[in-house]
């Protein structure tokens, strides 16, 4: 089929509206000629492959599908596939017979009207114009929602945050896997939501799985699903998280906590794009984007044998580090004011006292943005007057001086208690503890060995 559109000899193409017509059996031979009188230019195709090319090339927003009762199976699959790739497309359905229950699938596609042959051309034209207007409005609303700052995962103007937003904008439309690293509470989950929201899969499911929270005995069936009778208690088929994310995005948080045997299965899925449910013998083909996150040092996990090296290299292609809050403290009061406004529902009577500003600015924030949000939410509830003080935030003076020891400048006065405190407060994450102490990870390991704390 020649997909090129011939030029209009009268030069009226610019005033015409383009319409896709999916008509496999050429049941609408006169549609192009008749609708040209209503200023429509029809692009007729007989199959979904050609339809996809024209929709992409011409930015089609309204389409017509000729439907028969006896061939809805293949056509249903084609239209659903087209709709997944072009969610703003609106359809009119045409048939020469009364459609039965087998055509209920039309409800899953943007079919806005349904016509019988012979067509009432004036009414048909009115419906096409209405559908085109609906699609353009939806596209406009979607474009506004996709503005870079519409869903900024971390608000702020520090160069680190601007770079983070820029990276997310570049990675969002990609369909590749992304590995998000960063401390607990820094915003990895919000970044994952952002990547899904601004991807081509934004209308598909977004499934979140915390690998560290899955029960060990059920983790395989939870992720991959199981068939009825696969094990004691499996009374029916269960669709796992991977399959639930089909057509959308699966976010595997705390990937370092996934057991080694399931890491093998996950690597197999990344390579083959299919899974086997527990107790099943047939492969289930899936199409979903995978995002990964971990607050742990995956390189160390590989060295220690807790994480497969081949899986690490497979997921560590596009890596995005989410900075800790103390790396962009210049923005902290901006964030605090915005959170206060969010939690107080726009009530501008509440404000931060001088001691609250001092406490917020000098605290180390080991819980990062999540801790900042939670403390301000607490303060908005606990405050008894118009001014929030440090006490309302739960920030005591002793806490503000907890991290004043800079090991880089006070090496000779090293106290093992300081090291242990840093490791404990950072949940035994050596990399995070080293950053809190302002030293490198290798230096911290040497200090641990020197102080006989490495065992």
C-alpha cells in the first residue's frame, strides 16, 4: 500500500481535517469522496500495521472502524493495540448489522459513537467533528500535564535538583530500565512515578513492589503468579505483580533484598520477556517497563555475593542518583514552606519561628525529604499558635549537634561511638554513614578495621 498522501490540486488540503478509516473489506468505498465535501481527507487502510504508520506520521486524532459481528476477535486485538500506543485517538464504529455481546470490547477503546449502514452523512460528519474536538481537548490537557514542573518529584532550584529533573525528562519517554539509587526517603519512589507518568505507558498500570517487604515463602508466586493447585492453598490462579504491570510499568523497590534464586528468574524475564507462573508450563508473554531502586550499595552487595553480578550489569545501564536532602540545604526552607502550605491546606496563618528556621537549617535530615515532610505534618497538627517552633517539629537541641563531628578534620579524636552512631542512624548503610561523616567509604572501612569494628 502506498502510504503517501497525494497533494490536493485545488490547494484546499490545508483547510481539510485528516481522518483515518480502517476498512479491511472495503465496505465503505464512497467514504472518501462523500466526506471530502465536508472538508475531511480520508486516509483509508485495510490493516492495523498501516493504520499505526499513518497515525504516527500524520498525528491522527479521529478514526473510523468498519466492524463485523464475525470478525471482532482480530479487529478487537488490533484496535486495543492501536489505542494503547495512541491513547488520545477517538473512534467511530460502523457496522451493517446489529452487534451482540461479543462486541463488548468496544467499551475498552475510545469509541464515542456507533453507526449502521447506510450512513446519515450529516449526522456522521457532526459526530466526527465532535470526536475531533474531544481528542484535541484531551491532547491539550495532556500536554499541560506533561510540562516539566507539573509533577516535579523534588521541588527546589538547587543545581542538583535541576539536573535531576532534566535527567527525568530525558529518561521518561524511553522504554529502557532505570536504576534509581539514593538514601532512604530521598524520593526514589516519586522519581519512579514521574518516569511512568511521562512515559508512553502513562495510561497503563503502575505497579509498585517493595522487595524487602515480601514474605520469603510467597515471594515467587507474588511476583510471577501461580496456577490453581500449584501448592497447598492455591485454590485459584493468581496473577503476579509482573503480569499485573503488563502494558505499564513495574517498580521494584529495594531490589537488593530480592533473594538470589529469584534474581535468576528476574534476569531471565529481562532477557526473554516472558514468565512462567508457579505450577505453569506455558510461557506468558509480557510487555512492561521495569524500574529498580535501592538505598544499598549494589556494588558492595555484588562483592559480598548478595546480588548477582550479571543482573547488576543488566539493570545498571541507565542509572539515576537521587541526592540526599543535606546535599541541597539551600532549598530546604523553600521545601519546608511548600510542605507547610500543602499540609495546612493553604492556610497562610501558620509560619515558622526563628528557632524553627534555625532547627530546620542545621539539622542533618538522615530521613531526607520524607522526614522533612513528616516533621512538618506533625508540626501543623501539634502547633498551638500561629508560629511553629523547633519543639513542634520534634527537633531538640541535642539532635542538631549530633553530626557536628567532621572526621576529615578531627581524625585524631576519632571516637568509635561516633562511627557506630552514624552506622546505626543510617540503618547500617556504609555509604550513607560515610557521607554523613564526610569521609569516603574506603576510609570508613579502614577506620572500622582499625577500631576492630569490622566484624
